[in-house]
C-alpha cells in the first residue's frame, strides 16, 4: 500500500479521540484519509480526561497539543485520600518534574477541548476529508479491493478503500465484521460525572491537583478542567446497566447511598453537584481479533474498551493510532504483515494497562485489613518510588513501541 495522494484512501469510521488521531497520524505519513462520523455534528460530549505523557507526546508531534494546552491544566500532583476522613495516603508529584521525567506533560482537560483541538488540526490538513452524518454500514472485501458503504438520502455511497480503520467506540458495529459474536460486556460498575464551577470548591477540593478519594463502596476523582475554571468529578460505584451514551442524566441516589460513611465534606460536595450523568462501564474482550488481513483493523474502544480505573482509554487509543500509521507506512505493499506487526506490538501493552486498571480497582475499593496495609505501604513509599512505578506507562514512546522499562 503506497502513501500517495492519488492512492485509495484510508477510511476511518468514527471521529472520536481514536479516529481523529488516526486521521492525523495517517495524513502525517502521506496517506489520503476519509473520515466518516455517524453524528450529524461533533458536539461537546463527555467530561474530563486525564492525559498522561504517553499520549501528550503523540498529540504534540501531531500539532494538537499547542491547540488545547491553554485550556488544559497541568496538575501539581495526584493525591490519594481516604474518603472517610480525607487523610492523604499518598502523593505523587506531577507538574514540571513529571514533564522532565517522562518528556511530555501530564495534563487534565475537558474531552470537548481535546476533540475541538483535534478537529481544528484535521481541518488544516487537505489530505483529510471529514464527513459527519455518515454511518459506515457495510464493508465488502472483493478481488478488486475493499468497498465501504455509507447510506445517503437516496442510495448508499460506495467508497473504495486501501484500509478500513474501525474507530467506532465501545459499541462498535465494525467489530462485527471481524468477529460477528464480539459484543461488549457490562462490568457491573457505573461512572457518575458532574462538572462544577471551581471557585466555591476551593478548600474542599484543591484546584491544582488530581484528588482520588478511596472507599470500599466507591472512589471519586476530582480535577480541574477548562483552564482551572471548572472541577470535573467522576465517581465509580456498582450499579445496574443504563442506556448507552455520554449524556445519560440520572438520579445519583446509588452514589449518595455509597457515600453514607464518607467524610461530610465529600458527601456535601456530591449532594450539591448537579446534574449528574451516568455511564455504564462496558469492556470488550481484548483477546478477540482486532484485524482482518485483507485490510481492516480496529483501534481504541472498538478494539479493547477497558475500565477507566487507570485513566488510560483515550491515551491508549491515541497510542494505537500512532503505532498503526507507523506500521502501515513502514511496510508498503504488504498490509497483512503490517497489521500483524501492529497486533503483536499492541497486545502486551494493552494487557498490562488493563491489568493496572483492575489492580487499581481492587486496591482503591479495599476495606478492613487490606485497606490498612494499603495505606501503610503507600505512606512508606517515597515520591521517587511512586513515580518510577509509572515509568513503563508514561515513559512509553510510540516511535519506539517495543520499549517497556
Ligand atoms: C467515566 C470515564 C472516564 C474516563 N477517563 C479517562 C481518562 O481520564 N483518561 C483516558 O485516557 N481515558 C479515559 N476514559 C476512556 C476514554 O473516554 C475512551 O477510551 C475514549 O474516549 C475512546 O475513544 P474512541 O475514539 O475509541 O471511542 P468514542 O469516543 O466512543 O468514539 C467513537 C465515535 O465513532 C462514532 N461512530 C460509531 N459508530 C459509527 C459508524 N458505524 N460509522 C461512523 N461513525 C461511528 C461515534 O459517533 C463516535 O463519535 C474514560 C472513560 C469513562 C467512561
């Protein structure tokens, strides 16, 4: 497959974080890209995102970081606190020290600010054609190539593709092309999200850091977004499945119930926040196939949606996009080999990140003697030791993807 402007395009389904980054990564390698998005317009959906250096490094190379850095916040630290009495259990410094250590900043931002920056950068690139209101519905592999169809008012539009990238999220339709029985699985956890103005919160929630409040029945993360003018709250509890979508407004009664034995300041904070949206946490079995060697591949949540307990879903989607474009451009003429190399490079990394998320959930929701040992171990751990535990994750560089320290 040649990277030439008159070649068949790379077709990407979905203009979320994964699809927009993939479009920029392929265009930066000289590929023409057609990006189809089902939504009629890309609206402000989602809430806060923590963006670790493994992701911001790639966004910087693609020219995106400068476009949203002033709207993001570089937190001074991540603090783990007991939700019952707000005692600090551990503090890992971030800020300039973390940027120097991992070669890129650790930022927190509103998802809409990141998406807007990606869209602005896409708009400056003539190699990328974005169509909204265009759902990718069918993919056919024939002797003459791959045909992608999107329905139009009167008839389906058919486009010939060199490669199809499914970046259509956790409820991916394109995943069914690769493995028809491959749905997502509800984890039994619900994420509750609310955004508040920062000013009245000063004192209760420090506005210069990421605070994680740990409790056997929930954990709550708070951090600044929108240049520090707002605080993003996200809490995780057990719960029943809900309808799918970012803007699922819901009565936070289960969250309030989980906070019964939490510090009064925290309970008041949750009580006063509104509206709460609820997001059912679904995962995709990461052992399933991600590609068809005839020229189709899944990235981001479509391939391996994971729980957000390591705050890495978007970061890993950004990594996927960069590694995929590198592998395809480095293996001209043999797409099957390139896709197989992509798969081999990504699986060990994604497995390790998903395991880290599962570990966080176990440790953060611990109770009794396990919680006491956790607090003791973390208190005795130096800041240097806490940071070095993340070198393999945040120090990872897409241009040397085998590097795992
Ligand atoms: C509560 C919560 C907190 C999180 N916090 C963090 C965090 O701090 N840090 C982090 O890195 N990650 C975090 N994540 C994970 C992160 O939000 C996701 O992993 C990431 O947004 C996935 O991006 P995506 O592009 O793969 O999918 P999506 O964002 O779901 O995008 C898919 C796009 O495809 C479109 N689409 C769907 N079907 C079609 C079709 N057939 N044709 C065309 N278009 C289609 C959709 O409309 C959508 O725009 C969090 C997730 C949750 C739920």
